C-alpha cells in the first residue's frame, strides 16, 4: 500500500483539515469579482478623463471639488488611474499567490504567461510583495495629497505621512523576518547535509 494511501486511511481528521483549505476558494472567486469592479471603475474614470480633455472640461468626480486647473485635474485623474491599477495588481497577487500557496497548485509549469514571481512564491514572499504593493498605493495617495495640499489640513497630511511611514517600516520588518527565516532554514539544511 503506497504511503499517501496509508496516511489517508490512518488519519481522517488530517484529511478533513487538509481538505478545509478549499473553503478559501470562494474567497478568491470573490476577489476576482472585486477585480471586475476595479476594471469597470478604471474604464469609467478613463472615459471621464477623455471627456474632460476633449469635450467639456468638466473635472471627473474623483477630482476634489474646487480643482479646475487643467494640468492638476489631469494629473490627479491619472494618479487615480494608477492607484486603481496598483490595487488591481495587489488583487492579482493575493488571488494567484494566495491560491497557489494556500489552496492548490495552478500547474503553470512552462506556461508562457506564468508570472515570474509565482515560481518562488511562499507565504513570506507573498507578505513582502503585498507590503511593497501597499507602499506603492500609499505613495500614490500621498502624492495626490501633496498635489492638492492647499485643500488639505495639516493634520490630514501628517496622518497620511505617518501611515505611509508605518507601511514602509512594516515592509522592512517583514522583509527582514523573511530573510532571517530563509537564512536559518538554509543553515539548518546545510547542517543536516553535513551530518
């Protein structure tokens, strides 16, 4: 009797626990629906930007009230579009990386469209990548705040800067912990091979 079959027959509780990972699949499907919503929002904002630039010069709804300078309106709208793209990228990382890490293999070996980062993804790498994506998103929001600084309170700007610094520090700590974990794991493997 092969070993995997023995494990199945010996531990039904372990099988149930292992099978429970599939409860996460609907969560990833929900994130795909959220991705569709972001694509829709992107297209709506792009259409408003084109309308502003070409047709009627009415600022898109995403631009703060009172901003009418053409260059500022275009810049804020484009930053909003970049923000949507970065959040969509974050969703893709969570959907693909999370499913691959926690639910089941995607079996994309030798697929021409396999993302480069997916070949070496694990929970630690995924956390660091997500933290980096959050820093990117926070940077876009901070840039939008600075462009529109005359309409923001000092307290709002201070809190946004502090939140951004918190994201950066969190990412550094996560990367440091991941590096420590990997170096300790490789050191143990080398020690085991030596014995």
